[in-house]
């Protein structure tokens, strides 16, 4: 059963995962209510956006194969995160999700 915090924050967590603009909107809309579920997934998505940016820079300027691998990791992380939003579970992305929570703890 989905608890009330997840139920209330699910919409903005989904919006944050749609586009970068959606992430910005979700962060702004969550500043007032500070829903823990939405905040968790906003931080996860911010980390994934940064990883995606790094993959694009790596692909273009350093190594195409490494950039592609980073892109695949970010795509799998996004899918993992999105599935758990739909389930109403707070579950970090394996290996990197806890770091995203630590690094972006001030993001709502």
C-alpha cells in the first residue's frame, strides 16, 4: 500500500523525471510543501541530469565509448527511478543514488 507522503508527492516526482524543465518546476513547487517523496526523487533526477551532461561531454571530447557507457548508465538509472516512483517506493538508484542524496541534500 502506498503511504500518504508518496501519494501526495508522486505527481511532482513524475514531472521531475520528464524533462530538465520539469525538474526545475518540481523543485520550485516542492519548496513550499517539502514533500519527502518528491524531494528524494528531485535529488535523484538532478544527479541523473548531471551524469547525462557528463556523458555528452565525455562522448564529444574524451572517448565516445565511455560517453556511451555513461549515457546507458544514466538511462538505466532513470528507468529504475521512474519505476519506483510509479510503485510509490523510495529506493535510491544502485551505487550512485545514495551519493546523489548526500550531494544534493539541500534540494527540495
